[in-house]
C-alpha cells in the first residue's frame, strides 16, 4: 500500500487538474460599453450632492438658449445710389452759396443804396442758386428717405437730418419770398430777413455736418 502522504498528494494533483479544465471551458463575460461608462461615472456620481444625478446629454437634444431673430436685409435700388451721389456732391456747393449770400446781403443791409455793385449784383443770383440747390436736395433726399424707411441702421440720424433740412428749407422759402419783398421798403424787415436766413443757414449746416461726420 502507498503511504498516506503519497495518496494525499495524488488527490490534490487530480483536483487541480479538474478545476483548471473547468475554468478553461467556462465562457468569459465580456464587459460592455455601458458597463465601462457606468464604471467611469460611478466615482463622479458619488461626489455629487444628494438629490442630483449625472446624466449624459444627447447630441440631438434641442438648444435651450434663446436666439435673436435675424435682422431683415434692406435691398436698395440702383437709383438710390445715384441720388445719394448727387445729394452728396451738391451739398458741397451749399457753403459757397451761403457765403456769397451772407456777405453780399450784409453790404446791402448796412449801406442800403450805397452798397457796392458787386453786392447788389451777387445777392439775388446767390439766393436763387441756393433755392435751386435746396430743391434738388429735397428731391434726392426725401426720395431716398422713403426708400430707406425700413432700414433700421442709422434711422434716427437720417430722420434728424431730414427734420433739420426741412426746417431750414421752410426758413429760406419764407425769407426769400415774403420777407424779401418787404425788405426793400423796411429796414426792420431787412434785418428780419437777414436773421431768418442766418438761422436757416445754421440749421442746414448742422444737418450737413450730422451726416458728413456720421459717415
């Protein structure tokens, strides 16, 4: 008979062989992607305050940030650009006409019939040229103002420019018609004619500078 120790060793060797074969034949569980994500998120979830859970946002989830509506573009005609070019070019002729009207009128106001001939010959053509200029500026300016009525860019500045120009035009019309006829017979009317013309010159120059410096 074999000694007891040899029998015990033989039993242990046989048992280990049986168990090793069972482990090799048993299928192994492959960790899934969800298990690995859960394993990674577990420490993060544990660190959150009670009542809060960690959720993964789907890429298809709707954006909750409010978006501003896009501003509608304003389409201008070719005529708008042509009128704007004419309007700007004529505005530069305004200053020399104002200067000629003022200096010639000042000579007539202070010296009356003894005013130099250049002043008496220049004042009326300068005033007439200013009237024609303001007529052309009114046509091009108001036409473009109407076409740009839906454009919100610089709208306040355009409206203020138009209001100042309209007030100046009204002053020039009254000074050149009603007061011009009365100024030939009255010194007070001549001074009123001069003051109203100067006020209109100031308004129109301010209107011009508003657009010139704004651009």
